[in-house]
C-alpha cells in the first residue's frame, strides 16, 4: 500500500469498533506554510507534532487515510521496554556510549507514553505488567542475561525470573518452561492512544489533515509537499509513513524498510472463570520464538491474540483459521471460544531491526523515522522526542541513531519480500533444529 492511497476507513478491528476519539479532520484543500510538515498520521507523526508544538513550532500533519490508519491503530498494543534488537552489534558505529544511550532511551520511551496518557487524560486501557516467555533453555539464558543487565542498571520497576512452576501465578498455560516478569512494561488500546494524542495535538495548535496523501516532495531551502488538492511549504519536513510511505515518494528511505504483515484475532468477552484460568493478572505476554505469539486481555476481557508475521506481502486468506490453532495450543481451555474480530496490517522492518531515524543525505532539512520492527508503541514516542530535539537544536540523541548505517534491501520493491521470506524461513528452520 503506497502512501498515495486515500479515503480508506479504519480496518474492521476490535480497536476501530471500540474507538473513543472519533474526531475527523479536514482534507487539505489550500496552500499553507508552517515551520514543520509531517507526512504520516501515526504514532511517529502525531507525537513529533506534539513535541514540536510544545516547543513553539507551527506544525501540519498530512495523513493519507485516517489518523492511526496504519500500524499505529492496528498493532498488538503491547508497550514493552527497549529499542532495537541486540543493540551491542552497533558498538563499532556508535561506541559503548551510543549503545548505553539507546538502552536508556528504550526505558524512557515507555515513560513518555505513560506521561502522555496522564497529561492529556487519554482513555486507552493502559495497564502495566508484562512477561517474556521461554520455550526452550536458550530462551531462559537470554532472559537471564536481560534480567542481569536490567538489575545492574538499576531498572526502577519490579522484574523477576520465573521458573515453570512460578508461571501459574500469571498465566494458565503449560506451553512454556519459564519467563521474566516486568512490571515496567504493559499493554493498551493503540487506536485510542494515537487518536487521543491527535486530539491533544490539535489542542496545542497542530493542523491535522486526513485523506490528504502526499503525492510529491519538492526539495529545497523550504521543502514543498503537494497533495491532490493542496500544498504545504515548510522549513523542515518529517517523513513518518513507515511501511506505508511508498518507494516512489522518497526512494532513499522507501528502499530501507520492508512492509511485513502481522495479524490479530479478538475473542468474545471471557467470563470471570475463563479470565482466572488464562491471564489472572491482566498482563501482556510474548514468547521468544521467531514466529512469536503475543497476547493480552482487552478492557472488556477479550483475549487479543496476535502473531503470524508474514514477509510475502500477501495476507492469509483466513486470519482466524491461521491464528486460532495457535491460541488453542497456548490456552487449550479456551477451545471452542468465539472469535469476534480478525484483522492485520503492515509493520515496517529494517535489515538490522533498529529504528531508522535520520536526515536525507541530499536534503538535511528533511527528516525521517521508520522501521520499528514490531516494537513501535514505545519507540515511535521516543523518535518524536529525538526529532523534535534535533529540529530545536539539541541533536546529541538524534545523532546516535543517525550514525547507524541501514542497508537498502536489494532488488527493488518486487524482489524484497520474496528475499526476506526466504531469509526468515531459514532462521525459523535453524531455530527449530536448535
């Protein structure tokens, strides 16, 4: 889906059915001038807008469809500490100080979300409590290393290693051999968060435009963004469309992010007995396998169960048919439960799994933020803060991200997905044999 698609409603998800901020924003039909124009009305765009407006900048956000239409309004809703995967791999590019800075930002990012919910009284079912789940001894080793690292760095929230016998207090499943409890991570209703933040942005003076796809960018001292019916002239431009930005709009970043499908089902509301036998403490969960399952309860006690990450560019014909067996493997006691919603969407994945935050080499007044690789709820909020810091003259944290080199996927848009699908099949096979 390129960013030029427009006038599309939200996907028919549980989130859309329970949206609490139904504001609609106008189509851009004139020429305007602002300090900063942002392309993309998801978490990155809306939170950058809030951060910039709070610093006194005039901001316009252009969304091709509806605010939160992409991954921001469809995702698993898990708010998990950390940014990137295995960030020590970047030591040779950003040094130990850079690695430490990103580690710290991975914790701060969760706090930004919590602070934003509190500051603007956003009703998004935020609940703290999360558990990583191990399926084999190597996962437990990995979790123990995480635990030791967090403990050494005085992580300010309760964390606890759980052996198999301990798991029963938080989850009613025999599928796992252990886990790590983290009370500093949690879960929420992502569409209500992003649309609640959009309402907050408007209250700060931000201009939001829906059904206003960016069709052309004209680079220069003052970048110009054209839409079908309007135009924005700005001093700074931020491209924050992630998996939906489209290769044609800006090939430099379009080639560095691969859209990958992720899918979720939502059950009927569970009764008290079912809740007690599955997730008694209202926590979020994810296992450590490559083809991971992730799940938690909604505000009305539905089980939201996701996974099935696909790299082929094609959605499964039957999302429920593909995911329900996984749900029943984790919770056999829910066999026969009704599924009320199924949906999917595209997340943006980069080759090294670190969010891509930088400036275009041929246009330093054009910034970008993308490729959150399935951990976008917190990382997008940090990206918004880091980009606002850079635009307002404090670029130290931005520069840490900007120094990291990101590979352009080979073969152009048509070959990227098959190549990654082959690569992921190899990694899953390797995992299965280990």
